[in-house]
C-alpha cells in the first residue's frame, strides 16, 4: 500500500467519524452509494 492510498484511507475514515459527530451519516452514505452507482454506469458506457 502506497503512502498516498494510506492517506486517502485514513481521511475517509476520519470523515466518516466526523459525519457521525455532526449527525450527517445518512447524507454521506447516500452520496457514496450514488457515486459508486454513477461510476459503474459510466464504466459500462465507455467499455
């Protein structure tokens, strides 16, 4: 695992914890699911 990917992983966990503190977990989960679905759709289009 490279340094860059380690930093990104750490920051993703950090932001998850922060969203729990602020009470915005649902919004964050929704955005993640939407982003992954959009990525899969775009991948299929340009395959």
